[in-house]
C-alpha cells in the first residue's frame, strides 16, 4: 500500500482530535494525529500495541498511572491492554503505529 501526501482525508476522532491513516498492512497501521491545544483522549485501553513519535507540539501522557511530558522528537510504546490518556498542552502532531491493525482507524472501504 502506498499513500501519497495529502492535506485532506482527516476524520475527527473526538473534538480537537483529527486523524488520517497513512498506510496499513495485514499486521500494522500507521496513522497521523492532530490534537488541538487542550484536546484530550481520556483514559482508555485497547488490545493494540501503540508506538508513537511526537512530530511537533507538547503532550502530557498518563500511562499505567505514571505521567510523562512529551516534546518534539520523543517516542513511546504502550503495550496492549495498558490504560493510558493524553492531553495536548500545545497544538500537536503525532505519528503512531498500531499492531494489530485497528479497524476503527481504517479508511472507508479498507480492511484489515
């Protein structure tokens, strides 16, 4: 699968949080997220391992009860089943990989 660069095709996950799936295969999915300052993803867990990289901005994570302040260039890996949440301290851009593929992040018409 090849996905050319585009400024369109973003979906809103929740207020202030937009995402676009960049590529996916049988086992992994790569997505770009834009979080507006103050936007959050409340505490949750999912079976997918989640590996990310902060391209720009500032995020405050709570992962398994521990707090982490992320700045551009920081990366993380959250094991499947671990509770986590994030708040955007600044407008932020994140790139993340999920394994296995998250069906809820697949583009319309895509399949895992």
